[in-house]
C-alpha cells in the first residue's frame, strides 16, 4: 500500500511526526542520560591538553558522538547498547594509548613525528613534500605567528599534532628572505629584469643577481619563480 502523499507545511508532522507529545519528555531524559555518560567518558579519558586532538582522541570523539546521538531521539535504540559502545570505546582508547606510550615505533607510525620544514630561512623541500601541508597553509601559520618573511626563521618544526613550532632569529640576525604576505607573493616573476636580491617562491632560497637574467633557475630546488627578498 503506497504511503500517503506528504502535505507541505504540515506543522504537526514537522514538529512531532507520528510520536505523542509526551515522547519529548523521554527524549529529554535520554539526552540527559547520554550527556552524563559522555561527560564521564571524556573525563576518564584524561584528554591531553594539546592544541589539536590526537588521532586516538579523534577516533574516540567520533565514536562517542555517534553512540551518544542516536539514543537521544531514536525510540528503537536502547540506552544499554550505547553504554556498551562507550565502555568498549574507552577500553580500546586506553589500550591503544598505553601501547603507543610504550612503543616509540608504533607511536610514530600512527601519530606521526616532528618534522623540520624550515631551516635557516629556507623550506626543506624533501621534508615538506612528505607532509600534508601546503605552502599556503604554512605561510598562513607563519603570518598568525607574526612572521613577515622566511629570513626571520631559524627553525620551524611541524609537530606530530599539527602545530607549528617556531624558533626565530634575533631581530639583528635576520636574513633576507621570501615574503609570506599574499600581496608580495602575487608579484612573482620568472624573468629578472633588474639587479637585486631575490627569493625563490618555491623554497625561499635567496640569490643575488648583478644583472638581468631572462630565465633564472633556483640553485637549491631548480624551480623558477622569484620575488624580491625582504629584509
């Protein structure tokens, strides 16, 4: 038997569908119950105070979120099932983090490791290309940290949790470098028309040019594209 046609703007269907209004009280009770369970689980997990979630914490949050949501308003999902999911997820989380803490190899395999991405004002192309980080994302993080050009950076390390750690030169030790500002980067050229000090737009390598050069190639990364170095 075909289902009856849907009547547009049927407010009773939109607000409560086929359930009795008293069912909203059960939804409230289910929500309160799952809130307490979720709060307890996250408290027991002892979330580490980092800027971003670790891969274990992300899996935990996704799993707990899925387990907590359905029992809040689906009448055919028993609360006991959600509790079992929470218990198993917490056991798996604790077990995985303990194994990871005891094995450096497993920890680096799953969580990743700290990687040098900038050194002495130049992007380390080989390391950088192996990470899920674009140049735009790197430059955005640098701008947020108050960096104007790569010559200010002694070392930049991409941490395992995705945070960028910066070690800067003192102001009087900064070198000429590639600007990280969008307006300056938009002035990229492939032909040097006047003498000066230029920075490679790919790796940040700085090269002086004493005369115009029609098709200069970076002596560090062998790429083309230059802007005037900033000091």
